[in-house]
């Protein structure tokens, strides 16, 4: 990042004493070039002075213009710049390899899906042959003769609604 071009378009906020916005921007640029994120404390340490309340709005403006400055300097993203350096024949060959690989992967996916679908249909038809459909299931007339048609006392008791048992006490007017 060019430090001079970054500080050329900065207007000083304060005159005379204190730190200038250009100093904050140059310190932030230097920190960024060193691979560090420019924070208020790091910028203050780099400059050697300045109040956090003074540095903070200047650093905010630096961050606000950083994207535009990087875009103007780089002329696009890294992938575009690298692609421009690769010969056209290699780029076209790589694109062809990619297209072939995609088509083959699609074919494999279709074949696997069809295989699974066939297995599913075979299992479905096998189950249909083994078990009868609900309409042909056992009916009451097909019960064994040894069973009585009268419900068991347990079943009869379960079918009644539940009521609490009577607890004998002197307070209860109801007799059991």
C-alpha cells in the first residue's frame, strides 16, 4: 500500500498541537502492512501519543475508506490477477477438464440413484407378495374356535371409566 497516496487526500482535523489524521492513517497503513489489525491502542503506540478519544474517529474514517483505496490499488481480486497471468491455452484446458469431470460425476450420480430406485422397487414388490394388504387381513369370523366371544373380565374392567375408590372416613357423606 502506498503510504504517500493514502496520506495525500487527508485533511487535518486539528491544527497546531495533538495528532493529525495523516499520522493516524500512516500508522494504520504501517500496521496493516505488518500484518496487524489497526486498533486504537496499536495506532497510539505506533504514533507515540494521542488520546483514544482523538484516535478513534480518525481510525473509523481510515476503515471507512480502506475498501476503496484497496480496490483502486489492486485493480480486482487476487484470482482475477492470477488468471490474467496464466496463458489462455492452459485456462481453456483446465475448463475442459472441469466440464468433463462434472459430466462424469453427474452420470455416476444418476446411475447410483437409478440403482437405489430399482432396489427399492424390488423390496416393495417382495413385501407385497409376502404380506397381504389390510383388506384381506384376518376378520372376526376367522378367529379360532377355542376363543370365547364373551369379553374377559379384565377387558370389561378396563373399558369402564376410572373412578377413585371410596375411602371410609367420617367426613365423607357418601357411603362406599
